[in-house]
C-alpha cells in the first residue's frame, strides 16, 4: 500500500537506486565480480533505508517512517528467520519506524521541546 502511494509500483521505486542504473559498476563488461560486490545482492532495503535516513535528517519524519516500514517489509520477505543478525536488523528498522512516527506525532501536535521523543527511548543508540 505504501509503495503504491509513494511510488506507483515497486519498479518506480527501485529505479531510483544506484545499483539499478546503467552506470553502476557491475552493469559494464569490464566489471570484475568481487566478494564485496556480492556481499549483498538484495540491497533494495539498504537503499530505501538510506533514503529514510535522509528524510529523517530533513525533518520529514512521517515519510521517513513510511520508508522504514517499506524497508522492513522487504527485509522480512528476504530474511532467514533463523539468522539472529537478520532478526536484529529487522528489529533495528522497526525501532526507526516507531521513532519517526513518534517524532511526526510530536511535530503534528506541536508539543513542547520537553515532550520531544529521543532515539534512546526506542532502543536506538545516538551517534
């Protein structure tokens, strides 16, 4: 639903990602495949998470939360539920969903600075 609302279809969304562009390194014949290049062939969710971070930093918290939620759905569909790192990554993404939702709600209600949500309240370490 969120993909359709924001992008129309998944193809429109993924065409924005660098690895989908014809100029991306592995798209040309001279590219040598390395372990690093193959480390994450399913990087759709990573690109979406980068966009969510950029939106968060710009103060578009509602939209950032929705991007994080789309990324969580992609992660969930691709992850190995028995892999602890995959589960932790999904939990990390979902914490960002809740944090951005809380920030959007705080902004919408025009609450005082004292009521502002902080990352540590959602289990997100401050950088």
